[in-house]
């Protein structure tokens, strides 16, 4: 592999990693309801640009059971969401 090919490969990898990081931008929201039994959160949130969704209030499933225990109704959060197995899912909360 030539130096140019190695450089282009490295650049392509860096862009791919950077692009996926941008897709997982944190969004501000407020937890409206916690449904621990169904593992769902109702969140009033800002625009989800990676999902082309405007600001709204909607129900999300959570990617991991422990996420439900981190939040309570009325709490301000920042979170990421994505489509997982066809469902819009909270993938991280900070």
C-alpha cells in the first residue's frame, strides 16, 4: 500500500468516525413521565436533527434498563436518541 493510499484510508476512517459522532448530538429535554414497567420515558425535547424530528413531546423506549433509574418526572436532561430495531430509542442520558 502506498503512502497516499494509507493517508486516504486513514482520512476516510476519521471522517466515518467523526460523522457518526455528529449523528449522536445531545439534545436538551424534560422528562414528563417515567414508565418503569414498560421501560419507556415521555420526554419534551428539542429538535432531534439526526432523526429529522422537530421539537415535541413523545414516548421513547430506553436502550438499557438502568436508564430508567437515572431520571424522574420533571427532571431536565440531555440525551441522545436513534432508531434501534425500528423503534426510536434513548441511547444515552447525561
